[in-house]
C-alpha cells in the first residue's frame, strides 16, 4: 500500500500445512501406523519502506513465526515404543535494511535481521527409512548482518557488473544433521539442535556482457561455519574441545562460472540458439569435527571437486517452444555429497517446454 510518494507498506503471509500417515503393504493385511505426523507453519511479515529519491532508501520490518507440530516420540533408547507428542511455539523477528548510491552505478547495501528458521519437514519427520526426524526440534535463532557493495557500468555494447559482500551470522539452536547407528548394524541420519554456531564469510561476483551475443560471469564464496559453544552441550563445566573448529559436513569454499553464447535469428527472426558452459568448484572439507579428528584429518576429508556442464537450448517464436539438451559433469569427475558418499557420474538430459499462454 502506497501511503504517499516514497512511503510504502507491505504485508505478506505464508501458510504451510503437512500431514503424513504410513501404511505397510508387506503383510497379508494392510497395517497403518497408529500415530500420524502433521505440522502447520505460518509466517507473517509487515514492512515499511522510505524511498525519498532514487539515490537511497531504507526499510524496517517485523515478522511473526508460528509453528505447530505433532508426531511420534520414542519412549526408550531402542525406539520400540512411541507416544504422540505435540507442541506449539511462536516467535517475533525484526530487522532493517538500506541502500545508498555513493556514485552513479556504485551502490552500498546494509541489513540486519533477528531471524528464525523453522525446521523443515525432513528435519522434523525424516524419510521413514534412513533418516530419523524429531518433532522436538527447536527453530534456529540468529542475528544476521549483511554488507554489500556493487558496481555496474555500460560502455556502448560492453556492460560490466561487480559485487562484493560480507556476512555475519550468530546462530543459536543450530540444526545439525548427524550420523548414528540403527538396528541391524545399519547407519542412518538424524537431526538435532546443537547449540551456538558463528558464521562469517564473503563473496565476490563478476559479470561481463557483450551486446546480445556473449555473457561471462562467476562467483566465489568463502563461508566459515564454526562451533561457538565454549562448554560442551549437556554439561555445565566441561570445556568444548572443538570450540572454534569448523562444523562438520559443511563446505566452506566454493565457486562457479559460466559462459553463454547467443545466436539470435537462427531459422527465424524470433528464434535463438543458446550454448552454455558452466562449472562448479568445491574445495575439500571435513565430514567429521576437525578438532576431534585433528591427528588424522586427511582420512575424513571430502575431496576437492571441479565439474563441468554443457547445455544447448533452441528457442522458437520468442520462447513459446523450447528444446534443450544437457550434459552434466561431461568430464566424468568423481563427485561426492557432504558425507563423502559418491554421486552418479556423467549424465545426459533432454527437455521440451511449450508456453501455452500466448
């Protein structure tokens, strides 16, 4: 709602509901799990924006978080018996953000937010197989600060864009995915609130365009997510031996780049052929706590990864018909997830998309 020139109010509300009931077909008669799972999330936000000129603006906002979750909770260590538990919680968040053009094309941005991250469906309920959820998970709370500087310039057919940013996040009740033993000598994942975690990092982005024919760009990010709990979780006096170490299973240095060639008018005035090459780089990181495994850290590292992809897209009639083929990881590099489990290798995809809106 525009109150007056340069004054704007914005209200936003997001509601999400989820329920799950399991039925087993392994026996002669169907058996249904006696305790279902359900959750309801609602996030409402109200913001005020002051924009007296194109040179600068500032916004302040508040958010209301509401969560209801219900499901089974084990009553013993062997998870042989369950009871239904439900819980509700609500929290308030707030923040402010502003931008200012220091020079034409040179813009500075600053923001702060006290934020809450509500647990996801996977974190609360798992996948009913190798991942165990927890309906008792608490939302992550964090104080976030972002500082950003960007510059854009156009010279004839050449355009340039550069951006640098810094992030600081102080998190409480950090939700961590860990590995534990299951029955039958199996291992599975589970989610838990760890404690305090501090995140500091920076990123750079560059982009160059030559007319409508060429676009080259890339991003680099360094993001250190470190244990900020001085005392071991569950203790009142024992010092945390991994205080200040990077959190396990979290990459901290990664980058990507892409090159795009555009051929306008191929086979018709409204047609375009696009050839894209892109890549992803991921620096090696540890999948156990660095502090605990410091003596033989190399045995617990996810290797450095560098993959390459090619995509060819042909668009007709101003994008009404689109045909694309893609080869991901065309050099067939060894790629791994955050727990050092190897991913599939080279893969091919084809896609046809038709826009029926015209």
